[in-house]
């Protein structure tokens, strides 16, 4: 006999607070009262800070969460435990703006994964300080905004980028090899909502041609780091990292090619984790559930 019941809707509940006895029980009990079935749950107690983090997926027969659930959760669970919490539709793709300069490898990788729906993100616009990648965007029907930036126009350019985020309803800004430094004001405005990718040679090999300089020093591992952007350049809370071995046989060009592949993988992994509501800021580091 076939099951004629409609598919159940999945929701993601995330929360963070000081750890106390009874948090998990309170969450599970209220979900059960509304006929919700928990399909996945992960939690972490940071003993160094006393902070507790939890991400729970649960299913319901309802296509939307009843206001009564939100009201009771806020009153009976969140308030007594003094917690930050949010509730998300698991099927809803996160809206994001991509910022780029001239390099296209991270941009193309993200757009391909989004087109194949292997990355739960909807790209709402592409912003660049150069015209180089306009065709990459417009060939896919994605709005492209050329916003040149100089020392004199930086504040205006960043204000326009923030305006685009509001206009498009975008929750995330992705620096997909955007080769400009954001102002402290922009970093504070985008706290926890801006992700950057860079090679693993920092802080040892800053500036131009880092792969050539690393090759000269005979490095044996190269990699990439994806992190949230903060006022401390390239030192924000880390979301994802990866490395690959290289040998004396690798040239600077082959190391650059390997590095690009790693950057693609690490950035897409970080975006997926963020879009799936798995990343929690925990001071200068992250908890990934």
C-alpha cells in the first residue's frame, strides 16, 4: 500500500546561550507538543566559556510554523534560558551577493554549484570593482554592478553595496576573490554575514605572487581558509580549511592551479555550512554543528 500522506516540512532551529540543565528537554518537549518529529540534532557545550550551542532539524505536517509555536518558544524556552535563537525553513535557499575583482575561479565554481542546486544559495547580484567578469554574470541572467573603488570613493561604493543587499533581500556577502579591503565600518555592519577566502600562506607570504615566494621557500603544503570578515584583516573566525601536498616537482603555475581548486572547495564548503545554519560565532572562533 502506498503512503498517500503529503511530505512533511523540515525546519531548522538554532540557539545559543549559557549552558544550564534542561535546555535540550525544553526544546524537545515543545517540538513534540506541536507534533514535530526531530530528525537531526547536534549540540556543543564549550567548557571554556560555558556557552551552549544547538542546531535541531524537525519535521511537521504544517507548511508554516504556527505563530503559537514561535510565541511559546520565545516565552517558555528562550526567555528563561536567555538564549539567542532563530527558526528557518530548510528548503529556502539563502540569498547572497558575490563580490569579485578579475579572478573568476571561485565565481564560476559557485555559479555552477548553484545551478546544479548542490549549494543552497541564490545569487541575487554580482558586484565588482572591474568590468572583467560582467559577461560571466549576464550570460546567466544575474545582475552585474560595476562599482569602481578608490580611496576617495570607497565609502560611497560600500554604501551602494549595502543598499544592494537591502534591495535584493540578501543575507550574505561573499568575497569570491575580491581583492579590496573592506572598511572597519563595513566589517562591523556585516558581522557574521560576510565570508572571505584566501590562500594558506598568510601571514608568511603577503602581497603579490605568494605562490612564487612559497615555491622559492620549498613549501610542502598549500591550502585555503574561509572565514568571516572582521576588522582584523584575514583573521576572522574560521569556518573551513583544507590543504594539499606539493613537492619539489611542482612549479609556481602548478601550485597556483592546485591552490585555486582548494579555494573553490573550501569556499563552497563554508557557504554550504553557513547557508544550512550550521555555523555559530563563538568569540574569535566558530562552532560548526
